[in-house]
């Protein structure tokens, strides 16, 4: 019945999948993955409180069942996107659950990369930079680590580090490049190209490295060309430049 649920779920027939998973769990309540899948289906229907309850029931049965913490993390992340008033609190809860999941599974490079992807989603760039630096010590070859370093360094104001990491990433022959890579590189270069100073009275003035700024614009345009959705990201990132 669990396998039947997986088959229906893979075929996007969530009603039959839910029924099969429920039957699997009713037949043997030690099959915790069936209960997890009931929560997953509930989560994607945006019934977040109900999904949370399903995962908590799993943890009542087995407090060390790692996948339940991962699903709780993803539930709170999606919940945060749908409840702006609690966005910060739910994101914080999501991250804590994901870290609990990591502690119960492993800290391999693959797990760390999944963690890094989750930190990008939840916009925890301080934690992302720390994770990326830890991954770099484990593997200096995988290009995705350079992407993580570049994104986190930019968001944390480490502009030279961001430019260096993203340039290195884009130069790798095995890098799977997306538009956001060029977008981040472009805005990092734009920030480096602009020098703002204040006089004794607090009045601002600035200078521009015209060649570097033109290069930045080229990167930003390429980022939008590769992914039109990046046009929606520009305003948020632009605020860091101005």
C-alpha cells in the first residue's frame, strides 16, 4: 500500500495517493513514512497547521525520525511565505527544524548542500556563508560551493569575496549556470564600482568606475536574459547598491 501510494503520488493523483498512504498507516502504524506522506500532501494543499500536526504525530512515535524534522522545516518555510505577519518567526522555526534534521542524519557534503539550498530559500545568508566556508574545506572542486559563497558574501556585504567566488564559479566548465548567478555578480560589481563619501556636514558625494559599472550592467542584463523572473529580484537587490 505504501508503494501504491508512491505510484499514485508520482502520477500526481494525490487523492488516490492519500488514500493509499492512509491505508498503509492504518494497517501498520510503524510505517512512519506513510504518515509523513500524508503530511506532505496536506502541506502542499496549504493546510499548514494540519500538516504540522501530522509530522508531530510521527515525532511522538519516534522523536529521532529525521525526515519529520525536514518536513516540518519545509512546512514552516511555505507557511512563512503565506503569512507575512509571521514570516520572520516561521523562517526561524524552519531553520531550527532543518538543523535538527541535519543533526539526526549526516553532515556529508550532499546534506550540507541541501542545507545551503534551504538557507537560500529562507534568506539566512549569515548561516549560508558559514556553511559554504565549511563545505569549501571539505571539497574545493564542486562549483556549487562557489555559488553559495558568492551569494552569501554579497548579501553580507563582502563584495570582493562575492566577485571572486562568482567569477570562479562562472569559469568552471562543469558549472550549471543560472540567471541569478550573473545577477548577483552584476550587482556586486555595481557596488564595487560606486564609491560614496560624506563630508564634515554629512553631505554625500560619489565617484563611479565607469568601466566596472558597464561590466556590471552587462552581467545584470545577462541574468535577466537567462531568467525573466530575475527582473522581479532586481528592485530588492538594487536597494543594497543605492
